[in-house]
């Protein structure tokens, strides 16, 4: 595999006089030149508001924005671009679904898993739903046979990949069960869109949420895929750009996707998602998966072989994040010392407090990998961990 680091200018950086080894990709990924140039070019030469102007720049901006929507549609195998809404990110996408479905969810139940990010917990509670988690074993494999669907279960909302453990949930199995019970499924793809090929027709979910910034695009922008069968749900937000006719008595809406995009969207951000998709597709999702799998498995095996390290979670398929702790050393101290060596990892509960409780820890150290990471990065991490252990010996 060629060295993709050269496409990401920030990865050349030195911190504290040392080469940066960036292993905090689950929090946010770095951006390739193609994305940086696309954002800069947009503001330098095309910038205008979309869909509302008759003038030249507005036409160009609208065209680029809609082209980005088409790219997302093709990338995730959606039926048509009307199923793709640009949002402010995964959190916003999930909150929008929670708001739209609130009349159905209030007083009922949403089925989640025990590894969810707070973004897939709090919005349902705000909508007045009770949460029920699919049971899991010690390694965080979901125990599908013990999943208890009741008459009150109105939605299943699950992460594809855990931001803490890197465990991949078997979402096709879940959509299959959901279909038998005619329950809609939302997939939080914040940690899978950048690692695994996704095909809406194959997965068969009704909603899919992800963020631009974790897939090499801008912050503050994301996507909500809504299957055609939910195209008539109430919009979560009201404002300009989404209405057909407004009177003081009543408002009628445009058709999706504009119906769900009130206000001026993050135009440059949406276009940056298109550029990020171009970047990934130029490499090929199959090639990305193969390379990432090699690096991830190598890093995980090396961590498992290292004395005094506890690695959390162990499922059939894994990608992205690895969580661990060094015996007797606080995760925060480990992270701080690694940082001084130029190694960027994240520490804490990773917005997954219920999972931390199941793991019996307050927090973990998380190393998370992107397409530009290499086995050398994993070696640096292990070397850093050995040094931390020696400091505490
Ligand atoms: N879900 C998961 C699984 C995540 O990892 C994250 C980000 N850490 C989110 C949701 C929220 O994403 P954002 O902050 O971009 O809205």
C-alpha cells in the first residue's frame, strides 16, 4: 500500500520536537489535500447561498451541493438522492429522527445496544422513550437470541461500530429481525462509514446517520439517510428553504430532501463530504478495508502480547478503535505521557458511560486508526506504552 500520509499535510507536523503519530481518528480524522483544496476553492471562487438565487454563483454552488448529495447517495447505495439529507453531524441526525418520531416514541421503547455513544442514548430519552439494550457477553458480542422485543418497541437504534471497542455489530442480522416485527432501524454509522463499504439496499435500515469530520471531510456537517418509506415524517426543524407555502395559519413543505434542510446548510461542508468520498473511492473501499484490517489486527495483537495491558472487547469483526488500560496506571496519565512522545490518543469514557460501567472501568485509553496509519504507528504506540510502564515500574 502506498503511503497515504503524504496526502494529509498535518501528519508531517512535529509536536514537542517529535514526529506526530495521530491515533485519535475516532474523535476526528485528518483531512487530505483534496478536501482542503475543495473547501478553499469553494470559498475563493464559488461561494454563494444555494437554491435561492437566480445568479451565476448561486447556480454553481447549488449544482456542487446537489452533486455532493448524489455522491453520498451512490456511496451508501441509497435508492435516490432524495433519501439523503445534509445535517450538522451524527448527533444532529439522530436528534432529528428522535424529534420527528417523538409522537410514536413517547412512552414507548427504543432498543439500543450496551456499547452506544451518548448521541444514541440521550435523544431518545429527550423524546420520552425508555431504553432497552440488547444483552451482550463479556467480550461485548451482542446476544441476539436474548433480544427482547416487546409491543412497546417502536425503534431499534444501533451503532454499526463501537467508538470505544471497535467491535462491529451484526446490523444485517438486526435489520432482519426488525423486519419480521415491522420495526424501523436506525444505524449510527459514525464509526463505520470511513472503514467499511455500506449499501443501504443490502443493510435494509430505515435511517443511517454519520458525520463528515470522521470520514476526512469538514466538521459541523453530516448525513441522515431516510428510506423512502419514511419520506413523509414530520420535519424536526422549520425555517427557510424547506417550505412550499407559508401563511400565518398553516405551512406546506417542499418534498424531501429540502423538507428536512431548514435554513442555510453547511454548503462547503457538504461539498467537502463529496470530495472525501472521491478521495476514498480513488483508493477503493476494498483496498482501504484490507490495509486497515492489517494495521488494526497487528496493533491489537501487539497490545494483547504486551504485559500489563488489558484490552477491552473481542468480537468476530473489529475496526477503527482499540480500548485498553495499563494495569495500575490511570488512563489519563497514560494518555498524557504518550502525548509528550508525539503519540495522540484519547482517554476517558469516550461518551459511552453505560459501556464503561459494563467494562468495570471509569475510562480507557483509546487508539483509533484511519487509512493513513501504518504498522510503524502501531510500533510507536507499543514502544510508548513500554516506556510508560517502565516509568511506573
Ligand atoms: N456516534 C458514535 C458511534 C460516535 O463515535 C460519535 C462521535 N464520537 C457520535 C455518534 C457523534 O458524532 P458527532 O459528534 O460528529 O455528532
